[in-house]
């Protein structure tokens, strides 16, 4: 069966275990030898494009990049026809899309002939979540992702695509997740990559108080207040989210040895201060490092010999 990586929620526990394992274990350049991977970006990217391209190269393949201007998903051509075309040339397509439903449309149009990887949609950012789990495990459990149960992670600010995948991934590993966000920006429990789909694992708590969210936690995580596509709401979002800025005072409420994560790009002075992002508690550059590990894990899992 063709393997896809579209949300964390849709992966079985054993698939996720394999991905975490394959992300950090020894690899060679035979996995994708001579094979192309299509990288489609409907939105801007630095880390995701860089980590995808380098991971494909490390595994012996080559990446072809397609921008929104070239492809015009849904304007120049339908998502279905883009999928059908790519499936004639590639066995894997990794896409950053505006609308999560594009994945289902391409799967149906190509009759599951081509593996799809979600490089961020409006609903989920699962390759980021794999990198986040690897980063937290490296810091707190010598790399053992199954040694994280009982840890407390707080996410602050706008509950985004990043928040959803992060929450699902952590809850499934027994980590307790608190999301501190104002009304209107809180984690929604409906739709794809839903944290409420995790019935066995850590506990999920939602609060409107930034201080309550970070109290005594091990990890503080934040993301943009103005995600791609929400630029028109910039002024209002800055007002609504102002008390969720991660600054030194807020970090002091977390555990003394707590760490700070951010998926980047950072909007210094909005969701986070320079002092915290550049401070000793910040693990953001290990997160960036693990974006490539995560992508390797996903690609190796897709190509893995199935039992
Ligand atoms: N974190 C992340 O996905 O970064 P880019 O948008 O730069 O790829
Ligand atoms: N929530 C952000 C993540 C960027 C990596 C966005 O969707 O723009």
C-alpha cells in the first residue's frame, strides 16, 4: 500500500515509532537512488524547503521544486490534474498547501499511485512536529521519544497548524499539553489533526491565561501570531495576542530548567522577545537541525520494505 504522511493523527503508533527511529539512525544514499521527489510550495518556506531538498539528496535522490507561480494549483490547473501529472514522473510528492483538502483530492485523482507528504497545510505541520519531538527527546530523554511521558509542554499564542500537529504528537507520547490562547485563537478540536482524536496518552488543557499555561512546565513553545494567509488581520492580532508574548517574565514562571521552542520564522517583538529567542533556554536551532532528520525519517519510512 502506498504510504502517505499527511497528519500525525493518521499515522499508526508503530509507523510513528519507525519514523522517529529512521530519522536518527544510520542511513545511506541508496534509499532514493536515482529517484525524484516533487516539492510543491504554494506558500513561502526556508526551513521546510531546505530540509526537504537536503534530505532527498542525502538519500541519493534529487528534488524538483515547483512554486505556486509556476503551478497555479486551482487557478492554472486543478489540484487533480497537477497530481495526475506529477504521478507520471514521481513516486513521492511533498506539498505545502493552502487547503488541506488538496491531499485528499490528489490521492483520489491518482488512485494512491504517489506518496504524499504534508509540508504544511492550514490544518497541520506534521514534519515540524516530528522535528519538535526529536528535539524534546534529545534534551530530556537522551533521544528516546518513548521516554517523554509525564513531561509538561505549554504552547502560547495563536493555536495554529503547528500547534495541532505538535499537540497530537506529544499527547500520543504521554506528554501533557496546555494551550494558552485568547478566545478566538484557541485550539479547535474539530477537523483534521484533531487533538481530541488522542484518547490514550497525555492530558490536554486549554486556558485563556498565559501565566497559568506556563506555570511549572518543562517546555514553552510559540509560533507566529500572523500565520501565512492572515496578513490582513495583523493589527487586530497584535492587540488580541499581546499578553501572550513569550518574554523573560513569562519564562520565569516555567520550571527553572525549562526550554523554549519555536518552529520559526520568528517575529521578534511579536510572539517572542529577542532575549528569550536568543537566550540560554532556547533550543530553536536544534529544532532546525532536526527538520532534516525528520524529513529523512519520513522519506525512509515511505520507502521502507514493508513487512
Ligand atoms: N518552520 C517552518 O516550516 O519554516 P519555513 O516556513 O521557513 O519552512
Ligand atoms: N503557523 C505558521 C507556521 C509557519 C512555519 C504559518 O502557517 O504561517
